[in-house]
């Protein structure tokens, strides 16, 4: 028989799958639709990424914590806010959600704009540095909203969604502003684009770890009495 803990983990992983699926279909879909119609512009694409994150956090945050990002899950585990034994379940669910999202876009829209795959516009080193910085900023906001009771005055969905939008607005034209290994892997796999993809796996992991560690360092010590 399946235990209650196993059923809970399955439900939480399912929420991560759905959230990441939504992220890829809406965000990468916006890139593809704009390439086909020109209707959204770069600002519209950035807003779409931010809005889908807001919506999915509001819908599933109370179930899974709304990571939707392997780098976020790993950073939470590194800072002891998430059990390492559950990391693989979340990451697999996130990657599968991203892959299914990319498949859905290919079926609905076609082979347009490389399915929204992320590729550097400048040098690889520049893209790596930007992805580290962008993800560190995002993780700094995520961990503050998720773990510090003094940060609850700002709704997490809004704070995180606006951070994604801000990062995408200024970083997207150079690096793609992925900040998420799953978001990059899904379209890359279905489109068959592997050049420079190591940047979008490694840099977010490094950046998220830095952002989480930095917030842990500056936060006010918790009263344990």
C-alpha cells in the first residue's frame, strides 16, 4: 500500500509538473507567437513569463511550494529548507513538465523560434555571468518570501513574478534570462538544440545557490527561545 507520505510527495511533485508545464507553454509560447506575429514584443514576452509564475505560485504554492525550477529546489536543499531525499522527485517532475510543454508547443504552433530555446546573443561567458546574476537575484527574492515570516507583507506570487519580469526585461536580450535548467532543457530537447545549453544548466544552479546563501547570511537570526 502507498503511505500517506508517498501520496503527499506524489501530489506535490504533480503540482511541480503542472507549474513547469504552464511556465514553458506560456513563456516559450509567447516567444514563438511573437516570432510568428510580432504582436507581443520583448516587453510582452517578459510580462508573460512573470504573469505565469504569479498565477502558478498562487495556484500551487500551498501544495508544493511552487519551485518550478531545479535550481530553486537544489538551493532550498543546500540551505536546509527542503529535504535532499525529495529533490530528485521535484527535479524529475519539473523536467518532465518542461518537456511536455515543449512538445505541446510544437504540436500547436510548429517549429518556430526553436520552441523558445535559450541561446546566448553575446559570448558564452557573458551569458553565463548574466544567468548567474539573474538567478541569484531571483533566488534571493524567492527564499526571502518563502522562509522569512517578516517578509509576508509582500505576497510571494507578486514579488517573485515581478522579479522574473524584471530579470527578463533587461537580461533576456543577451542571455535569454532562463534562470531555470528545466525551462531551457525542455525546448532544447524537443528542438534538438544543444549548443551552449550547459550554460543554462550550470549557471542557474550556481546563481540560485549564491542567492540563497546570501539571504541566509544577512537575515536576522531566528529567536529559538
